[in-house]
C-alpha cells in the first residue's frame, strides 16, 4: 500500500482539524496532547529561535498521510531542534497515530523514518556537516502496563528500529502537565520513559550524559511555549538531579522489546525494578 505524506502549514482548514481530532481522540484521554490552540500557534506563528543568541533553533512539523484513494490514514507531529553552538540536533517525536485500517502496512515505519530526513535537512540548511552533528531521535513513551497490549505494541515498533530507553533510575523523566493551569493550578506531570535513538549508533548500550541533558533541555525549549517556567524548572531539577547524583558519565540504555513475546525485556522497563548502572572504569 502506498501513502502520500503531506505537511500541514496552517491551522486554518479541514486538514488540520481532521489531524487534531484524530490526535485528540488517541492522546487526549491520557493527557498527552497539547491544547488545540498550542498546535495552531506553532503552525501559524512559528518562532524558530528560542535563545536570544540564536544558538537554539526550533521548528514544528505536522505530517498527515493519505492512501491512494485519498483516505486519511494517519498523523505524525514532531519538532526539530538544532543547537548551533553545541552542534547537536534533536528530533522530538511528539505523537504518531496510524488509523486501524492502515496498521501493519508500513506507514508506521515511514512515520518513524521521515524525522531523520527532516532533521538532517535542517542541519544542512544551517550550513553544518550532517556527519559531524549528532542526531538524537527523542520520544516520550508509556512503560509497559499489564493488561494494556497497546503500550507494548508501541515499544516493540520502536525497539525494532533501534530505539532504547534511558534508565529511569538514573534519568527519571516526567512529561509536564499540558493543561492551562493558570497562576494557581497544581500540575500533575506524567512519568514516562525517555526513548532515544542516536542515529548511527543504534547498538550502543549507553548514551553520553550530555545528550541525556539535551533530551530535557531541548524538549523543554518546546514546552516553554505553553507550560509555566516554574513547572518546567521543577521537573528539570528532579530529572537532572538524579542524573547528577548517579555520577555516571554515560547513561545506561535499556533495550526495548523486539517482539510481543519478549516479556523479560518488557518487565525490565517497569519503573520500579531497574538496577542503577555505573560506567565501567
């Protein structure tokens, strides 16, 4: 089955509405989707430079797929963050959804590979050498949940393509509360796995601590457009405080399951049974 990928460039029109409704139906009940107004602002009022010195550049991309008959098949959104000063690129894979009739057709794999091309294009457009700029694919995913086969299916799909999870003992990660809480609201962050793939180093069992820090810093650069600064600061302090306390120079990576029968690997990803790994001397 062939698909046509298109990029939505404006919130004004039926394509954006169809894409957002699909994302909202899937991720809204889990509080894992930004408000409609946030996505609309990212499209209609792009602000790629987030540091005053211009070192950090961010772009948002909303991709939709249709089959050969024009039927809406799926949606993927992502942010490409390029740090010119550190010469690091991160593609934050925010959400992906393939509608049930189009699963197991290759569309999911296409949605997972396209961000590499987009991030490398951003590096080239910045006049930088793709071979000299580490590219980290970053995603937030639910750990395996007993009775929730969908959570395992998602991890297996990423595991087959070289993704790993940063050990949550060394790097406890929380997605911020995406609700509009106002000045007095109390946030409810969501504990998730920090899932990564360092392009070209998919077999690595550790990740440089500097790139783990980039995971937080660059994703928070995205979230700062709609989440209160003090809420983000509290989450950063918790995650990076644990990283500092671990004393690791390279952060342990945990393999994702490669099949639905890989119960041992899935079990190791639960947030309560992970050994603290330290770098080899």
